[in-house]
C-alpha cells in the first residue's frame, strides 16, 4: 500500500511538471484566464460523467455537498479557481524559472500546515527529505538565473502572483485532505473542480474566448485537463490519503525537475551542472523518505 502511495505521488508530480509547458503552448492562442477556466471545465465534465455512472459516487457527491458545502466552496474557489488564475497570470508576466522557484514552497508549507491543522507527524527522515528536495530544486532554478535566463526579465508582479498562487494551492492540499479521508478522491476532485470552473468562467468571458485554435493548442488543453487535472489529482489524493503530507509532499519537488527536463528536451535549453546536481538531490530526498 505504501509503495503504491509513493508511486502515485511521484506520478502526480510528474504530470504536474508538464503543466508549465502545456500552459505556455495553450497561451500562444488563448488568454491565461481562458486556459485556466477551460481546462477545469473539461476536467469537470469528464469527472461528472464518471460520477454519474457510479451509484456510490452519486451518493457520496450529494452527501458531501449537503454536509460540507462551505468548505467545498472555499476549496473550489481558492484552491482551483484563484490558484490557477494566479499561476497562469504569473507565467504571463515572469519566467517559468521564477515561478518554479517560488512554488518550491509547496511541500514545506503543506507539511508544516499539515502538522498544525491535521496533527500529522513529521519524522526526522521526512524533514531531511524535504530539505534535500528544496536544496535540489533551488540548485535547478538558480542554475537558470546563473545562465542569465531570468535576470532583469523577471517581473515583481509575476513573482508576487506566483507566491499568492502557491498559498492558495497549499490551502487546497491541506483542507482537501480532510475531505478526501471522509468522501474519497473522486468526490472531492469533482465537486471542487466544478466549483472552480464556475468561479473562473465570468473572468474568462470578460477576457474573451474564441474556439478557433490549432490542433496543438487543443492537445495542450486536453493534456492539462485529463493528465494534469483528473489523473494527477486522483493520483495525488490517493497518495495523500495513505501518507502524511510531509512524506507525500517530498515528491512535489519532482514537478520543477520535470519542467526543467522538458525545457531541455523540447525547448532546447542547456543542461547545466546545477541542473544535474539539483536533480540528484531531489532523487536523494525521495529515496530518504522511502528508506
């Protein structure tokens, strides 16, 4: 069971690592708000269909909404609506390297808040793994700065938006776990996804939406919706249901590693010593947690 949970957390983080590249592809023909809203509408429609074909899923869905609607509203609006709008706006104003560096706070903030709110334990091994992972991802992101990929082009506004997006995401991870333990991953992802999509729709309409996109943009949207949305969130909540957030959270450091590797393979960015060393530290941190 624990090994499956580790594999699920690693798979979720890997899928999320592709989201930065896919978002940039989608934003070549769409605004950042439209990308955020449409990806969650597609995710929500897929999940609603799955729930609709499951008798237990429908009962859990209605029961969860009836008993926990205020928390689900907050989860959908803050954890999915606000978080993804801010993340996409950040990507429109600053570099992926800066956003990745700021969002490195996810695992540690989630683990600390999990200890405080959920009373979860944190072992010395888990703390060591978190620190190694943070150090590794910092190497990767600072490697980009040393190579002048960021420099003067980074914008304070974009970085501030990325920080706010991170805080909204941390709220989702910690508050969502309490709901997942009671109602299961499918119910939580579906309800929060529908609420988040509804919350983002008005601002996406104001920004303007045109459905005349290339096949490449449609593929990026589907990748964000199915891979980075439905699949990644189900995998993450499966892991978080069976592991303390401090242990599952270490695997979130894979996200910027994957985004960096994709930058090297797809965008032709150089492989630096800092990147290689950072990736090694991230893998070492994960191994320490699993030992």
